[in-house]
């Protein structure tokens, strides 16, 4: 067993390169109402790059990484600031924590260990904690981990101001500036989100508390496991998920409902209770491509997402081995929920007048989660169209790491990551439930654990 040590050798605060000369950096950046509702918690991602070129100049590379990050922050300056009153971002000169760390083992040796919980050592902030002092916390922090044979770039991004599309645009711009490929810079739209979905000075605290309850649940034993679905398994699941209403289910629809089906079975198998429960899937939906093109939201930063809900009654007498819920039926329900977030509906959420419709949505969510006994909630999000091709000049990532050991306050969550023609599912569940999932032969017929 390799004795792994990660030693921080340098600490910096990286600021926008033109912080003192750009007038727009003096103006507060307004949050959108969806930013206001999103808890302040850090989403981790680690990009592993193999570097075997003999001419590789590490000291020059580290300087260039810091300088290009500073230039990127000039374009994405809100990420350099701090939240104020859950209304806006200011103090853009506060900067971004940036660490450089030495790892005492070769990269390939570490990856062979398949120790997912060790991933937390490669990001500067513990993932998915329920952060309290949001006004003092940075909105992004970075850590360059130096291995023998490679570099792992660890990113901790606050969900308070960034969804996956925002992260993708920011990181690809950083990589493009680092490589000198300025034609690949993604220039952000910094103002459209708060214009389309304006913040509320008097946002009811109960809605903020509701979102925290939906994101976090007190447990002591959450664990995260990595499962791989190859192209053959994905195709087979899509075929099983077909139906007349959904003749061509997407890969993510099929995988989401396959995991949900077996997570529910694992929950029943690991539970000593006999009360019926409601099972809820909440799937992240990127609103940008679903709105009228005139909204110009493609490069808009912020949380331009909503969570599509699917509710399912679970009968207490249903045995977990019975396969009671057909995959195609679950996919039909998810597909219908996703389709409800169309332009016609999203138009009702826009502007100051849209606050009433947003409140109606939040009230429905509150009603659904207040049922006794409490429902099981499973969250899903897909990164399959983002992040996997992030190139700092060393090629695309050799591997992408997501979640290490989460804290005791979190929620069941699955993150899908693209890996060539395969898809990895990073699944966080309660430990007993995960143990049952890992022994489910019908699940393992399609999913390869921690390959």
C-alpha cells in the first residue's frame, strides 16, 4: 500500500489582472433569484493529466497557470468577489485562493489504488459541506497537485454563483488563455441572469430554508462510489427503457431511472421500517437551451437551472427483489417532467412578475417534502456534455475525479461524467443502502464498480 502524502508548498491569492483599472469591477454584481435560492456549498472536480514530455518545464508552467487564471478572472470577475446580503457580489479584489501541492507518489500508482475518498486531498475546500459564513467565503478555489508523471488540477467551485455550464465556460477560458488560443475564449454574459430572473430584496426566509432542506440531510454515514457504464450497457438500457410515449430515451434518462430503480430496491432491502414512503427524483435541468433564443442565455453565468421532480409511491409490501417498477415506466415519468420545463412555462418565471410562479413552484416542493414519513429524495445531474475535454495543452484529462468523502450533512446525489464512449456515475448514498446496491446482481449486470 502506497503511503500517500499531499504537501502544500505554496499559497497565493489570485486577483483579476486589471482590478485597479476596470470601472466595471467597482459595480456590485447582482445575483439572480436562482442564485439566491441555491445554498453555498462547494462542488469539487479534479482533472488528472499525464505529462511525460522530457522538456516539460514545471516552474514556468506553474507561473503560467497563475497568470492565466488572473487574466481569466478579469473576464469572470464575479468569481473573484464575495457574497453580500444574499443579493449581490462585491469586493472583487478579495481574490481566489490558489494552492500548489506536491504529491509523493506517481500519478498512475495513485489511480491504480482507486481510492475515491482520497480525492478530497486534491481540492482546497471540503466538498458539499453546508457552509454558513457565505459572506466571508471565496466563490472558487484552486489547487495544482504535482505528481511524478502528471498534474491534477483540483477545483472547488461554489454553487452559489455557478452551475455546470458556468464552470465549463470559466475553466475552458482559463485553459484557452493558458494555451494562448484566444479564439477559444468564452466571453461570459454577466448581466442577463439577473435581468431575466431578478433577485428579491425580501425573499422569504422559508424558501431559503426549504432549499437547504432539499440539498442537505443529517446523516453520519454517507459514502460515494464510482460505477462505469460502457457503451454496450448503455445501449441495452436504452432499449429496455423504450416505450410508445418515449421511443428514443436518452442515455441519461435511461441511466437515471435504472439507478433510481435499484436505489429504491436497496433502500427497502436495508431498511428495518415498514411504513410506505414516497420516492422523489430531482433532476437538474439547464434552462438556457429551453428558453427563447432572444433571451441570449447561452454564455450567461450563474445558476440557470431548475430541478425536474418525479414522485413515486412505494408500497410497503413490495419486495425489493420483485422488480416492480418497469424501467420504461420510470423513464416515461422522468421524460414528462423534463418536458414540462419548456419555453412556455419558463416564460412565466421571467421578470418581477415571475416571482409569483416561482413561489408556486417552491410551495409545491415544500408540500411534497413535508409528507410523513419523509420521502426519499434522489438528486441527479449530468456533466456528460461539459468538462471532459478541458485541455491546458496536455491533452484531455486522463481521468476526472468528482467526489471524495462527503460530510455527514448532505443528500443522495448521482453525478454523470463522460468518459470517451462510456459514462461514469458517481453515486452518493447512505452506507447501508450503498452496501445493498453493491450486492445487487441485476444492477451489476450493467454497472462496473470502480473500474
